[in-house]
């Protein structure tokens, strides 16, 4: 059957004249400049499916076959002709749609999810969507590689969540892209390789091999999720083997070549007359303590030896002598006499124990605030009852307190100057009797207040599980005994010299801390904190000075860098004293003339805070030290004296500025001159 048309036919006429194709019958196409919509309706008659043409699809096409073709082949040629003009045919729910190519990705129903499955894709000239799940390569890395291979109107997207690609394009291009993706999605790193050693020690050879590989071992392709594959070599001391994983095959071949060249027997006489005597230089541990620990561990190494044949009983337990371990404190090294297998076992234990120990910087804050207030008020008076010449003269008055507070003491001692008025406002009145002035009235007013703020911030740095102590204060003498010669001297007896025995004690601030760092970063601390001072009023006491002492001894658990309060003292003291004339002193307002009153109040607050900071490496230690150094130096710079032309010294000493110095372990600062 021949189906054709020219540009002069209308759409309706073409659809009416096109006969229906019989099943299995070939068709010959002959369209010359026919309208696309008319040709689409003709193919609807051929395929037996409804065809909808998008209003934006305009134009004509030429579609000619020299011989009859199947309906599927004819439809494929029609779709290929549409593709050349920027249109395409999509299928959705048994309905064909002729739409612009840019809209096809939104209306296409064909989706393939299975990895590498291209059998369910539509024809070569139809648009579909396929999801490629990647196993090794990153989806984001493949997007810029595949983007130029996809038509401009179609899309490619990466899903980092499950590392997959979503591509919408024509079926023939999806098949080509699947081959490219399969070639690119390969593993970048090699499998784990175990390389047994015959002569060399695995713990010594592993860092040497990595160092020989150099920069090539650290530069590697990027894998799934942006991870980089680097060459890794780990020493397995038990079997004396190297466990390696290379970034690629070339790295693995180079690694094997280096190991083969380095795993050679020792040259004759290389160790001289030492034989099985090995010297291990320690980096962090103390050789004397470590030697004691290793000897104790080796003494418990018991081997079971089977009893001889025909002997009854269980196997005997025989202790192996093992190697001899000695410490050289001058070089901080261990001298081990042991065969090679046992030396390797000891060396593995030494490598674990000779690790850099962390340090703990302990900051403490001791704050003591005291407030003291006192007030006194009193009125005293004295006067005679009678006249001069009377047989009996009476005295009437009040007197409170002692010393300069008592009116009688002041009256009798004023002339001689032996008694002075007490502190505060003293108001008195005197009267003349027989030509003599006598103190007859005394009013006294006093209000006293005082406050103190003592702030101490002792800091110290110590190794993990090592006790540290800091003492800030005075060494005060205390008399513990004395002897004096009270008897009369004699020429026949020997001379006896008086003497005293004195014991000196630290008075001030004492802080002792022993930190222990756990695996999760918390710090356990055994703390002893003491704050003591000498009571000023007891400095010249006959029995020696009296000290005030506040002590805290506790074990606490603190997070790294957190602040913990150890304890505190809240003390509030109140004292009141009143002297008055019974009855008269209780009269409101008028009673103040017959009494003396004193009140005092003292309040003390003492709190102790602690903050541990774990310092694990050189850079952390250097950063902490330079921070405190700069703080001290800036304080010295701010405390310079005021310039003066009369005094030639106008500058106080200041710490020198730190100078940077680079070393193998990183940036290290030293104090310059």
C-alpha cells in the first residue's frame, strides 16, 4: 500500500484519502512537503492509535521510502524526520503526542531504573529517562563529562544522596551513555594487600615505605562522596607483615618493589659483636620506669610444656626466662637482649607505651570578698550633789566602757595625758569646781566600715597522671619550744645558753592537682586546695601567730575546657552590745541619755573554681604558652612609669617579643633577645 501526499492537499483531505493499513501489510511512504499535522494523522491511521499534535508544532516535512516497510519502521522514520526539525513523538497512556523537543522531557513516560538495563528503552529516536546507579565514581564528577554528549534540550542531573545520575535523552544516546558510564564507574583504589616480611621489622619498614613514596602517595583520584584514595601502609607486628592499600595499580607495584628491595637480611657484621643485643631509643617514656614494667610483664610469661611420654599428670608450667631488659638513663634508651621473634614482640609493646602523653593546663580562680561594718553610740555624764563645805557630797552619773571610752578615765587621765579619747566623734562638757575644770558630760559617735576583695588565679601545667603543686605565700616561723636559765650562775657549773626551737610553715596559697584523662576526653582530678593567712592582731602574740586556714580536698570529674566549682564559704557574723541604766535606758528617746550601744556585722564569701584544658600536641602547648606570654608582656607595657625630667629612669623592664621559628613538628616560637 502506497501512502503519500503533496503540499497541495489539505489536512482533512489527506486523512480521508489515506486507507487503513492491514495487519502485516507493508507501507510505502511518499510525502513531499506535507504538513506535519497531516502526516501525523496519517500515521494515526497506520498505527491504529490516536495522535495529538501540539499547537506549537508547525511546518512541513518530506518522507519517502523506495520499498514497502513495516509499520514500526515507518513510524521510526517519521520520528527521525520530526527529530531533524526539533520535534519528537512521545507515548503516554496509549496516546501519541507530537511536541517540541524541549517539552518531551516533561511528557515522556518511559523511565528505566534498573542499573545497566537498556532493553526497556524506547526506539532510538524517542525520548526516555534512565537512572544510572554508580558504585565507585562520584555522580558530581561525571556530570561535566557527560553534559556535552547530551542534546541541548535534554537534561542530566546528579543525586548525591544515593550517588546516581538521572538522564533524559533519545534512546540511542542513552545506550551510548550507558557504555561510557560503565567504563568510567570503576574502583580507583586497589584491594587490601598483605605483604609478609622475611627479614625486616614491620613497624620500622611501614613509615619508611610511606616516606619513600613521597608526594605520589598523597595525591589520588576522588571517589564516591568526594573521598580521596591515598596509599596506606599499616604494620602488623604479630605476623610481621605490611597491610597496604594503594590509590591505583601503579602505586601498588611501586610499593611491592620498595618492600622487596628493603626486606633484605642484615649484612654480616652490621651489628658488630652486639649479636642479639638491641638498643631502642625512647621518645617520650622514661627508660627506667619502662624497663621495670617490661621486666614485670616478661616474668609472667609462662609456657606450658608437655610431660614426657609415660609420665602421669598434667603438663608442667615452666616460666620462660625471656630477654634481659636494662635501662640507660643517660640516653633514655632500653638495651634488650633477646632473639629476633621475642624482640619484635617487645618492640610492639614499646611502641604502644612510648607514645606522647597529653598534658593538662589547670586554671583556678579563688575569690574572697569580705565586708565589715561597726557602729557605736553612747552618752555619759558625772556631777556632784551638794555644796562646798558640806559634810557629805554625793556623786551621780553614768560611765560605760573602758579606756578612752569611759568618762571617769578621761577625767582623771586628762591632766596627766595618759588617756586619749577613743576613735570617732567625742563631744564633752566640763565644769569648774574650786578652780578646777572637771569633765562632766561625754557623748560619743562612731561608724566604721571596711571591705576586702582577694582574687587569686594560680595556674599550672602537668603531664597526664602526674601530680603538680604550686605554693604562693610566706614561710612563717612558729615557736615550738624554748629554754631559759633562771638559776644563778656559778663558776663551778657550766654555762647554759637559752634557746628556742622554731618550725617554719608555708602560709598562703597551695594547690596540688593530679589529673587523669579518660578516653572520651573527660578529666578526673585529685585536688588539694589550701588558702591560709596570718591573723594581723596575733603577729606579736606571746604564744606565736594565729593562722586562718581554709582547705578543700576532693576528687572531681570535669569535661575538657569546662569550669567546675570546688566549694565555697559563706559566713555572716553579727554582734551587738548595749550598756544602760535600768529603767531609765528603756524610756523612748529620753533613754538614750542613759545608755551606750555598739553593733558590728561581718560577712565573708569565698568561692573556688577550676578549669582544666587538655593539651595534646606541640602546637596546642605553643599556642597556650604564647597566649599567656603576650598577656604578661602587654601588662608590663601598660605599667610603664610616667615620664619625668627630674628622674632619669623612665622605663621599666619588659619581656622581649617572641620570634617565630619553624621546625619539623610545625611552627615553634622562641623568646628572642
